[in-house]
């Protein structure tokens, strides 16, 4: 499991690098909010649209090269984007980075589930890897971008190439044995899986909206420096890591459905408190709490999705880790237009009420069939 956790950290670092760099594209190149939102849209299109197809392929073939190649592409595309001189080239490179993210998640989610067995806590470690990557992006990239400008994104290409090589070697040594050891059982239940996907899409809209605009909100509305704006994004993502890990443990105690419903219900008051805060220091604490509530169900989405589709773990992972997570970026241009017209504070005001839809839909979720999904395995062995 440790290889997949670290690979997930590195891969999703580049998803986090996009929103971390957006304020610097705005400040250095005078991009409008709509143009800046288009960069997030490019990464989203690349990562979201191919996920179902790649998930089906991962269920039918081993494709041991897919996750390493995707990880390398994610890093190279996002890293080179800051060096690109023209907006169309920046957009294309971020689209390429998104395609790399799309290639990584289905195969990685399939094999991580096989390593985790039936433990929500173990699966939360893998899911938290993505949250940690998002967190590390602004924490590591913001000082570099402040010091050297948006071209400093190129400094972060080597970790992707190195981790891709390590993961490829790991897959060559142990991937075939791990794949052949799995027995898939149970019936696929598409209707609850679609409801679950809808709930996660709403969570993705909230997460992506805050992830993209919270730093700009700090700078424009609260009068903070760009560094403090990056710190606000970091606080939100640190809370997300804590929420992901807590959600896995909570699900093993009270069940997956209860964890999803608690997270959806708690997100609304947490976001309202964040929006009403005038003191930047207090708002940092509230940003972390908001991140925790929004991400509390995240690991549970992944595991429950694979429990609903026990015969298609790659497809389920491609949707829950990839498509449903990334599709929120499709709404970022709408938020960008709203910010251009009424300021970034209007975006946060709108996001305060969106969790109500997820809370209502979560009531329609049903329990998965008993003992779904995977055959015997020892968590943490790959």
C-alpha cells in the first residue's frame, strides 16, 4: 500500500499546483478571472473526460505502465505550463497534465483497493495521499512562485519523473502477482453508484471552487498578501487531509453512510462561518475546519463506490477518484464569471449553500451488499 500512497501524493500534487499557481498567472500576466478559471477547466477536462474509459480498460487489462506514465505526464505538463509564453500553450499543457491524472487514478485505485482489503481506514490512507498532494502544492509552490514567479512551476517536474520510475519498477516486480491473487465477487449495483457519484460531484464543485478562489478571496477581499493567500489555501487543504483520515476511521466505527451524511451536513455551517469571518487569522482556522468537513466523506466515496461495483474496481475508482472529483472544475468558469462581476466573495457566498444538495441526496444511499468486492489479501502488503 505504501507505494500507492506515495504515488498518489506525488500525482495529486500537480492537481494542487494548478490552483496554487492561478493567482500568480492573474498577477503577473493580467489574466482575467474567467481566463484564469479556464486554466482550471483545462486540467479538469483532461482529467475528467477519459476516466470512465480508462477505468473499463483497467478492469479488463493489467496495464502496469498506465499509472506510472500518467504520473509522469501530470508532472511534466503542469511543470512546463509556467514557462509557456502564451495562454493557448499554457492551456494545452494543463490539459496534457490532466490527461496524465486521468491515466493514473483508475489503475492506482484498483490496485490500492486490493492492497487495502475491506478496511476503510486502509483505503483512507490511499485517499489521503491525494489530499496530502493537494496540501503540499501550495505549501511548497507558493514560496517558490513568490520568489521566482510563475515559471518556478518547472522546479517541480523531477519528483513526477522519479516517482513514475519507482512505481513502474514496483509494478514490474509485484503487479502481476497482486493482480492474479484477486477474486472478484458480488453483483454490481449501478443505481446507488450513480447517486453516490452525484453526491461526490457536488462535493467536487465545493472543493474545486474553494481551492481555486480562496487565495484570491484572501488577497482581494481580506486585503492579505499573496503569501498569506497561499497560506489560506494550505490551511484548507491541511484540514482536507485530516478530514480524509478521520473519515476512514469514522466509517470503520459508525459505517460509511453515516460518515457521508455527517460530512455533507457539517459542510454548510462550516462554509458560512468561513464566509462571515473578517479577521484573516480566525479565517485561517475556519478554512481548515471547512476543509475537514468537505473532505470527511472522501475516502468513503472511493470504498463505497467499489463496494457498489465489486466486479469493476477500476471503473469505480476512475469515477470516484477521477471523474467525480475532477468534474467540479467544469463549474469553475461559472464561478470565474461571478467573481469578475461581483468579486470572489460572491463565489464563497454561493458555495455556502451547495452542500445542502449533497446532504439531501445522501439520504437516498443504501448499504452495499455484504462482503463485496475483493478476495483475501493483507492490507499494506503492496
